C-alpha cells in the first residue's frame, strides 16, 4: 500500500532547507517520491494520506545506544514501587548493581529502552552491542545499526526511515522501513 506523509514541511537532511508544503510518498519500505503535497496526491490518487502537524525529517541517530541499552535498566511500569525501582526512569550505577540482572531481564529492558528511542524520533543506533539479548532486541526493532554516526538524506529509492516532530520538539511519529512504529496520541 502506498502512503503519503503530508506534514507542514519536509527537510531532506536534519539541518537542511525547510520545504514547506512538501510530502513524502512511501511504497513498501522505500520512499517512492518527495515533492509538493498536491502533486503527490494527484500522482497517487489511491494512496492513504497521513497529515502531520509538524516537520518531517530523517530520524535521529542514538550514538550512545550501547550505554543506553547495556548499562542502564529500563523498568517496566508494573515494577514501580518494588524494592529499588522508584519510577520508570532508567537505573544505572549502584541502583542497577543492586538489581538481579539475568539475560532475559536485559532483553526486556532493552525493548523498553528501544521504545523510548522510537518515541523520541530515533531511526538508527550506533553499535556494536555485547549482550546477546540486547543485540537480539535491537535487530528485531527495525532500527538501523551503524558502526559510526553518518548523515542521512531523504531521497526517492532510499529506505523510508524518518520522524515527524511538532514545533515544540516532541516527536509525533517515527517510521522505520515504511512502517509507522510510533505515533503520539
């Protein structure tokens, strides 16, 4: 199915020129076209159109993802109030050392940490990841794993990884390989 993401503006690079009134057409996991929203809706009349009250741009890269996922515990909201878990904020240092951490628990923590990254508009992470359960969670997330940060440009034919942010900076949507994985409600 073809989807047209029609925000208020598109930036082809994270700090590039703002293209007001432009949209991005996505087919499968690829960007089919980028151009004026009117032209895209005319060219693809059967496409689903998603209107976003923000700016669409390449997603962010989590350069400290290994530390974020392997050196911090991301509590499940159902754990709040248990010994050592005061809230849902990540635990590090002595608070982390006090928790019994086995590989399964690291995997669950990594999935919650990855969900936080998606809610912030991240579409790639810098690896490698040493813990097997964290590595598996990252592979299954759909996020692109990079050996080092690199600039990303939105272009026709490229993988459809991008985020839409509101004027206040909050992430409204995160798309990985054409799939809407986060939508702010």
